[in-house]
C-alpha cells in the first residue's frame, strides 16, 4: 500500500471507537452472503442490510440516493432522474457487481450494467449489499460484490394496505399504493407506483438553447406475489416485477428513451425432511431499451432497440448437518440479446451457462467458517472455477475478527464480443483475487466495524486496441490488457448517544489504480463517506446527512479532474396518528455545484448536471396489523 493510504488507514483505525452505518438490527436475516438464511451476527462477509423502515426514514427519492450513503459505494449519474447511473463497489468497475431483483438478474447483457435509475424505491422492501468477490456463489460478474433487491412482501394474515403521495422541486410528483394479506393457505400482495418529473438539463451547457431545456422522466411500476402453502413446509410461489421508464435527452430533436425492466418467476420451496430443504426457481429477467432519435441515412427509422432476455433456473438444496449447513446448487442462465438498431449495428446472439455450487457454513462455539466452490460451464468462454473461504472468531460477546479470501471473474459483455465492427469474440473473462480482514464490535450503545481489503484484477478489458479487421475504431477496440489493484479500508459505526439520538456514519479510504500507469481508475476517488444524525422527539423524527468524496478523474489518464465535494441534506417525518405521517426532505441545502461525470474526455466535453437545492414533501399511510 502507498504511504498516504497507510497513514489514512492508521488514522481511521485509531478513530474506531469515536466515529459513529445505520444502526444494526441484530435480528436481521441475511440471504445474499451465503445463499441461505443467516442471522446478521453469523455472517462472515462484509454486508449491509437496508430495510423498509430505513428507506422511509431517509426520505430518499431514488435507489441511487440510498446506495450512495452506504459503505464502499460510489455512484455517478449522467444528469437527473432517469439518466444512466453507475455503481462502483469498493472501487471496482460498474460492470463488476451482480444485481438481483428477487433472486433474478435483470441487467443489460449488451452493456453489462443494471439500470438502477429504473428500479423505484417504492417497490423495495429490503436491500442487501455484499461487498467482495462472490463468483463462487453467483457466477460471472461478482468481482466487486452483489446487490440483492427484494420487492415488497408481507406475511400478515390480515389484509394490509399502504399508500403515499408527494410533491417536490422540478415539478416532481409521486404516488404509490399496495395491498397484501392472506386467505387460508394463500398469501398475496400487489404494489403499484408512479413517478413524474420535469427534471433539469442533463448537460451543463449555456450556449445551446436545445441543451438548456429540462430533461424530464416518468416511471410506472408494479410488483406482485402469490404464495400457496400446500402443507406445512411446502410452498408454491409466483412473483412479478415490472418498471417502465421514459427519459428525455439533451438535443435539438426531443430525443427520448424507453426502458422496461421485468422479472417473473415460479418457485417451489420444499422441506422434504428435518435436515433437507429444497428450492426450485424458474424465472425470466428482461431489459428492453428503445432509443428514439431523428432519422438519419444510416438509421432511417431513428430507433435503436436492445433487448436482453435471461431465462434462469435454480435448484438449491440445503442439508442441515450435525455441524453447519451444506448447500448444493445448480444454476442455469440462458442469455439472449437482440439488437434491432441501424443496419450497421444490428446483431442477435445467445449464450448459456451452467453453474454447479457446493457451499458450507457453520458456527462452532466462538468459531465461524464459510466455504464455497463453484464451476461454470459457458458456451462462449468455456469453463471457469472459483472458490472462497472465510473464517471468523468471536473473542468476546462484543468483539469478532474475520478473514475472507475469494476468486471471481467477469465474462465479456455481448457488445464487447459481438458488436459489429467493434467486438472481439476471442476476449477472455476478467479475473480477480480478493483478500480482506474485518474487525467488528457489537454492543448496546455503539456498533463499529473496520474492513481492510485488497482486490487484484487481471485481464481487465480496456478500450485502447489498434484497429483490426473486426474492429474499425482505432484506439477504442476492446482488448484484455489491463491490470488493476484496489487497496483500501472501510470504517462504519453507530452510536446511541441517548435513546432518542443516534449518530452513524461510514468512511472508505481506498486506492483503486491501474497497475501499469499507477493512475486512479476513472470516476473513483480515494476517500468518500457519510455522517448521519437522527433525533426522535415525541411524534417528530428529524435528521441530517453529510456526504462527500475526494477528487476523482473522468478519464484513465487522470487529466480531467472532478473536484471533491460535500453535500448536506435534511429530512423529517411527523406521525399524525399510528397510520398516517408527513414526510419532508431537503437535498443539497447549501446549493453546492459539483460534478460526478463528464460527457467525454476531450476539451469540448461538458459536465453532466447535478441537482441544486431541492425539496420534497409527502404524506404516507400504512394500515396497522
């Protein structure tokens, strides 16, 4: 590690008891860390859990607003609501994270990223973030970790309803409603929501009238589930999620894009014996994107279409042993991509992947262990094996130390492989090795954790190759040449100063660098973090957030810098009665002018706009059981 980073790590290590992530709920059940249910205290990996209560308490307006507050997470946006968002988990690329919605992938296989901007918070019950390599559990892409999003679901037998509506700056309007309940052996739930905003200009341009206009966004989404208990321990389930978003672009022709995300599945959960539990899931994830622009000679319709369909089959078996749990699983992923764009860029491809997993977790006295081994067979890139091992020791009721080692990989995207006059079908998967050490304290008054990590990535795909017969874009052709080393540490904690006052926060200090050039990886900084204050006074709950990041660079050469920033946000809610409450949030109250990304790296490139001071107020109803 370089000298500056060592000094920073030493500083936050000494600050561990003094700095106070969201207050830990020790009763949380975590699934993502091992693919089986575990209590929060048993998990060895570096995990954050965000439940519905925490989502509503922050008053955040989008999924990315919630994620940017979490340890080890950096977020960029190409403008306002509905514009492309990128998540950098522990300094890895935005393609290095698996995103699951109710256990299903819904990412774009052409780009390799997930449209976080089109997953509305109103549909989310819980978010689990696993930082660190997870290919030995989930297969390709989990070099940085896994983000699992669980849609709203209730197990109450009594019908329960919820609703909310709000207004905010930029002529923003939101509404949501849902109902869930049970009837005999049947559990059900339906949720719908809408979001509409005029937004603001995505680009920070003052000399072009058509680039100064507001770029609006609207979204309509729905989710539903149905669970039928045939007999105790045997449940059949159906699930559905859909989000339709329309985003307007900066240009003279009122261009816009439509995107639909879908996931739906059938699940059979069966407790065959006291020690054998089986889960079978058959599902589909869809990312369907259309861009509408002015017709040109090369694209007479002006429309570009990209559709990803991912059929997914999982059969997972958990065996309770005298010591621990053994997991054996089979995953099949069938990816189909159809690009119906201009004649020069249209293509249609598919590939299939079969994954075989063996995992083991155990708590043995003060010791905990986790092992995982996975083999993936892919029709495009062949076979790949990954493994992981974790160990934790609790040397007092409050203190625990842990260590994890894991290997991961990421398959090239369909665009990198097959895009006409650009892709190279001979690209190899990116590979990584990660090691981390963690120290956690869990008490009644304060909780804290320190995780130190190092992730080495090989075969990194970069766009710098010379022109070839297959790629005519000299200097922008995808090639396996890069190596990256990411070293860092994350500190998080919370402190209950009184029963009514909580201070919490997180700080990440890292060095995400290209090994050859020693330059920072694009759009990632050395330091970022958040401090939260939450106070409850009778029926009023109010709080403040301070979030910031150090200098980042838009380009790999580190020539186009983006200065560090610090934002202050305020939020409050007032409970009118047990079922109704008022909510309010004020963002960027100091009206800071900051940059998260540029449109490019040339001298003529301009920054994407970020929101100035803005407010949102709403009214929420939740029927009590």
